[in-house]
C-alpha cells in the first residue's frame, strides 16, 4: 500500500502482491469525507488502515467491477456508509458475482450489497461533483467532475494510453465516445483508478483517443476488405500473449478487434 496526497485528495494505492511481488494495483480516493471506489476485497486490511481516523460521509463507485466495489458491503458495516453507484450496477452488486478464475485470484469476490443510486450531483462540505456518464468499459461506469478544482475521477476510462486488450463486454464505440465526452470537460488532474495523471490529464486521455481512433480506422479498412478479425489482430497488434493466456482469453487482443467489427455491423465475423 502507498498513500499520498494531492491538493487535498488522499490517494490510496492498494497493491495485489504474490510471493512478495506486486502484480496489480487499484487506487482509491478520499476527499472531504467522500470515498471514490472501495478497492478489492483482498486489500481490506490495507484499506482499513489507510482510512483510520478519516471522516467518511459518502462513497461513490465508478462501476461494479470487483477491484472497485470489493469492499462496498464492508464499508456499510463498519462506517454506516452505503456506496452509491449507477442504477445499472445494482443487478451486479446485489448478487454474488460470477467471476473468471483470474479475477478471483487477483481481486477476490465482493460480498453482495445493494448500492444507493447516484444522482446527477454529489456534494460534500467543500466540493460539488457532477456525475458524468463514462460508459463503454461497462454500461454502469460513471465519473466525478469537480469543475472548480479541475478534477476528473475517471474510473477505468484511462488506465493506459495504448490499450491492446479488451474484455468481452468492452465497447469500442462506447469507450471512444466517453473519451470525447471527458475531453469536453474542464480538468487538469485525471484521477484514474489504476494510473493517475495529476498534471495534464487531458493530454493522457487525448493520446488514448488518438491511438484508438487510428487503430479503429486501420482495423475497419482491413475488415471491410474481408479480412478476418484474427488476421487483423495479427497484423495490427500481433498474436495473443501471456495476458490472454493467463485470463483464458477473457482479456485479449481479439476482443478489441471484435468490438471494432461489431461497431461496423460485422457481427457475423466476431466469433
């Protein structure tokens, strides 16, 4: 775990370690009594230590995935704070999530709970956060925009500038649409749940959008000429790698190309 501060925001990086080696991280944010995401259940002790002595008056989940919602039920029990989320998240969070083995290994399975619906605005004592639709990675992903301070809490909208792997439900068109929506907002700090960019966050989002637009254009050209998604993947991204293998193909390059094909109305070749 690593804790740092930025302009009154407490950044809590929760690490997933195996045999002493850090494999993955998720970042939880605390600002003015508001918790943005709860991290994953395997890091509950670390989160509890980081929150010790802090005011907790509200919590917002950017989306239902287990590395963001994993401690939601626990937070309600120990602090009396039931997380808020997009209404579509309820169907995922209220029951036991069915997760692929690699996701259980990395993050753990969240306890079920019923979230409160997040409205259009979340207010704390000092701040006013506009709830922004950032769907695409999931249909329930939202962000929080604090215009006066120039903050955008973006969930998994960013993560990296050059993504090459998608989950099966990632929607290429939805993600690029949300990137454009986010870029229309006024902000400098991009409070990503895995890779914060505290300065010039717009540059990072713009770089990701440009990469996806270019990849989408080249893939569309090849698909339009009758190339299979597998052939397009091999030419533009290379063959599958250890990430695809470890996740059983759930997080893979072919999923990205298939999402582009589906956006073109070529569902018959998406497999």
